[in-house]
C-alpha cells in the first residue's frame, strides 16, 4: 500500500511540475522551420528501458503551416537499412510555442511545449502524453547539427531531472545514417 501511495504522489508531483512548464516567451514558429537532429531523449515511459540501447539519432523536419500549426515528420534509419517514419500535425494553442496533437499510432493526447530554443543551434521540447489517465513525460533535445556543446547536454539533463525523469532514463543518442527523403 505504501509503494502504491508513493507512486501516486510521485505521478501527481510530475504532472504538476510539467503543467507549470511554459514555452519560450518569444517563440518564433517560422524560425523553427527546417531539419533538426534528435540528440537527447528522456522519458519516464516503461517502454524506454527495453528500447534505449537500440535507439539512434534521427532527423525531424518542422514545417509551419499557414494556420500557425506545426507539421512534424521524423525519420530514423534502422539497423537493417530501412527507415522508421512518423508524421503528425501539432495544432497551435493560444500560447505561442505550445501545441497539442493526438498520436494515431500510440492513441494518446499530447501537450508539447518548446521551452528553450536558439533557432540556429538547439531546441528543447517538453511533451506531456496522456492515455487513459496515465501521464508520460518526454523531453527531446534537437540540434541543427549532429553535436551540441557539453553545456547544452548538461542543461538538457538537468531539465529532465527537474521534470521527474530518472537519471538512467536520459539518453544522448549515437550518430546514425540518415534516411533518404520520403
């Protein structure tokens, strides 16, 4: 009973901390456009512990729409040479830098916030995923190039710890080949 109560309190604390995280104040949707490399990945999701070792760097392409939404595509080269791809449309909210979307494949609701962005260098995204009352946090660190400074990697690690991610669930992804354009 005590462990169940502890888990419940921890989940409540994480959801409270995450709901208070705001996107970057001067977020510029047009400046997000283009290709980004997924360098850091942190989550409290159960599936991550089994897949962490096989995860590699992939590329994300963000395309602003005329309506102010964000078209997102992601591709990662798999060990057999094929590509794993995912696409989605993140819909704008009243708050610049905050988007919502539903994942068809995972059947969850997503609240994504671009919390720290230097448009020519890096972007830190914080996503709260909700499915059937369960909340999962995913933090992603993107770079315009393959590598980021040690200071930015540490900033991502600290941010992830502050949002309730365990140290062992913070990963910096190894370089990988790129998928051909779809």
